[in-house]
């Protein structure tokens, strides 16, 4: 493997990399420029934290692995640094494809085993299982409320979304307006919203505070630009969408905040990524989501919140509700807790 060159890039290296045009004009990308910018502005990462490991064979990229630093909070203890694996790619035609496994072990060693994985392919799952070093720490049950055909059906998709919109408006539009509810996509975090978010920090071992959400919302990993559309052909993970919006939504009842929601709207697919609310308000939060669905008219609504899903099933007309179970893996010696109500918008999920 004398021709194999493995490199590690820290947060400090990323800052320099943004000005290294030679890196960005290579045939295949190991990271997108947008992800690189976001990673350099992650306040939970230190300059020395490794964010990317690459493997080149005679100047050709054959494998890479990305890491997103995060913090785990436990009462009475200092925050514990750990890393989410965000991208893991290998050129399966390369004779040096075993470099991908080498990089995984390098990441585990570099982080002292404090590694978590929130999304992965079936091929990657087989490798994780083969190492016998990862275990499941949580499991999400994502429900796909399908209301129309997906965008790949083009004209038929538009037609079925229109029919779904008319049907939903007739069946429950008047009910949504009867409740004293207000939904708003917020442009900034005022004192009232900040106080509401802070109320829930003790229940969230990852402590997603206002500064965290400001970073996520300002520096997403997807865009609709022509530049990223062109770059998508050179990168193995999503960086471009025909339509993409991150929606931080506040739900108010009688003027008081009762929920803070993070929704991603990507190519007419609406996904609930994070939801802070009192379970006693589930009916009103579900009603607010119906208002949002009615307004955005997605082809599918995706949620892993079991409490809200039960309420939504009783009020949103849909053609199919498909269930997909998705585990979260952690290194066996790392005790990661996601709290009493785990949120699917963890790791790199929330950015896309």
C-alpha cells in the first residue's frame, strides 16, 4: 500500500482548505465547500478536532470519512466531546478499498471510542456489525404519511398533490382554523423563544440551545444553487436540492408559545426534525402541523415523534403510512443518552 496516502484534516485545516483551490478542483470531492464552511463555525468543535479523513491512491480519491464534533451533557460533570460519523465513502473498484476500514479505526482511536452514528447505508451497517464494537443506543420509528406521488412522477406528482391539498382543505381546513392557534416561521430568536427553548435543556443531554440552532439554520449543508448542482456530480452525499428550506416554527396558543419545531422542506418532502413541547399539548401541536401541511402541500410528511404521530393519524388524510425503523449506533464503551424523547434531528440529519 505504498501508493496510498491517508490524511487527516482538523477544524484549523478546514479554515485553510477553504482557500486551497487545488483541493476543490480535483475530480472527486471529499467534502462540499458548504459543509466545510459549516464545520469551521461549529462552536462545539476545537481547532484540533479531526473532521475529515481521506485516502488517495496515486492522487485519486478512493475513500473518505467525515466527523461532526458534538457535546454530551451530564449533570455534575463537564461536557463530554464526541463525534458523529457523517460521511463514509469508498471506491469499491479500488484495490485499496480496505482503506475505508482503516479510516474507521483511525476515527475511533482519535476520539477514544466516543463515536456515534445516526444515519448509514446497509453496506456500512454490515461493517459496523462486523467490528462488534458498536451497539444500538436508540431507535427511531419514522412514519411516512404519503399524501401524493413523489416528484419523480412530475406531472402526476403535481396533480396528486393538488388533489391532496383540496381533500385536506375540505376535510380538516375548517377545524384547523377553529383552534386559537398561531404558527410562525421565525426569523430571529427573541427573549420569549429563547426562554422557551432553555426550559427544555435539562431534558436534552445534547443541550440544543439557541446558539446551536442559529448555527444550524444559518449554515445548512444543502442548497439550491447552480454551483452546488454542478458539485453534486463530484460528491457522494447530498448537497443539492431543487427546493430546500429549513423552517424554525413557533406554535402559539392565545399568544403564548407552546411548541418550537424544526422542519426541513426538501423537494416537496416535509420532515419534522426536532420538536419541543409539553405532551399534554399534543392535540394542539398536531393541529398546528396540519395547518403547516395544508399550507406547504408536501407529497409526504415524515415524523419519528410517536406522540404526535398518533394524534396526526387521527386528523390528516393520507393514502399510506409507511413505517421505517432506524437505529442510532454508538461505540460500545461510550454511554450516549438521547434523553426521554430522542429527536431524529441529530448528527448530520438536521442539516439535510
